[in-house]
C-alpha cells in the first residue's frame, strides 16, 4: 500500500469513481503542538517591547513615572504626539533622514547591481581578489574608520551635509549588498538569457526582459536593507552632522533634559513615528522578500 493510499478512505460500495474517496484527517502530533506553542510564546515575548513603546506613547508623564505601571493606558492622550508633530526640529530631522535614506538606496541598488552582474556573469582578471576584498571590508569595525572618514569629508567640504552622510552610508552598506545580490544573480540560470539571445535579443535586451524581472526579490531585499541601514544609523550621523542638521535618531536626544530627566512620553511618541515608515515599507514589499520567484523558471 502506498503512502497516499494509506491516508484515503475507500469509496462507498458500488462506486468506481476514485474522486469520491475522502482523505483522512491527520491527527496533530504532540511534538508539533509543543513547538507551535513555544513559537507563539516567543513571538509574544518579542512583541512586549513594541507594545510597551506604543502604550507609553499614549500616556501622560505622571502615569509613566508612577510606581505601579499599568499594562493598559486607562487615560490615553495625544499630547506626546502633538508635541512631536508641532516641533520644527522633527520635520527638519525627517527631511534629512528621508534624503539620506533615499540617496543611499538609489545609489546602492544601481552600483550593487552592476557589481553583482560582473561578479556572477563575467570572468576577468582579479575577480577572486575582488571577492575577497569585499569580504575583508565587511570585517573592518565601523568605529575604526571614523577619523579617516571625517577628514575625507572635511577635505571635500561635505561635512554637515546630506550628500556627505549618504556617501558614508553607501560605502558602509555596499559591500554586503553586492555580496547578497550576487547570490540572487547566480540563482538565475544563465540559460534563460542565452535562450532569449537565440530568439534574437541582444545581451542587454535579454537582461532587461528576462533576468531583471526575476531579480525583483533580490532588488527589494537589498533596497530594504540599505534603507534600514541609513534610516536607523546613529554613530556616523553623530560624527558628521552638527548644529541643527540632524537625523531622526539624533533628534531623539532632544528629549534628554539633563538633570531634569527625560521626556519619556516624547521619546516613545517619536520612536513610534520613526517606526511607521519602516512598517509601511514592509507592508508593501513583504510579498517580494523571497527568492522563490526564480524557482521553476526553466520548466516547460
């Protein structure tokens, strides 16, 4: 008896149609149930800090500093959000973060795509050395480059500017993105491009008509990684930017009031607003964050 037949109930007597067979319902295994429960509890535990941040954003300062914190905001308020949204410093920091993140994503995606194609599709002298150099660069601590990066931007008159900050972000994220996108390019069979060229396409046309659409998951993944790197980065912005020029992570320092303490309601409200673009981005691209679109491309 085959494995498939073992899970099928025989059709009623006098009936020869196999489509009337009813598959048996599999009993849940105890081990699988325990694993599912553990995973759910782990997910809930991971969501506790997120919930606490969201809850605190709607509480008054007196409630946040009370000796007995509440799990629910019994008297929610929008004062923290109104204070943040009415602050000109918030909108200025938002503009700097959006500009730096956008410039980083655009330049990184184009540069990494060209480098990944060269490493995955072509053979040239020094290719192995370049791959090793990409790996070695990722091992250098970012803090070890602060002085040289600062002097470089100072010599180019790019200190305290979005262009200078974006240049450092691009240099920091590009090696990893090239390595990651190279794997996506290698996962696409070169036979697809060769078949398109046999049908009359040039190499460029074969790339844009066949390979480029299949690279969508890889491009989305690398774009998200580059965006998150630029959006959440703190230390480079602290070194390069001064005065009123600041990113959103730097702007959160303004709620620290020295010996008077911190405005935790403002910190939590600002953190929620900083997280909103990231959540919106993932909501739009989550279906593309997979390389599964390539599988089955050579069938037929």
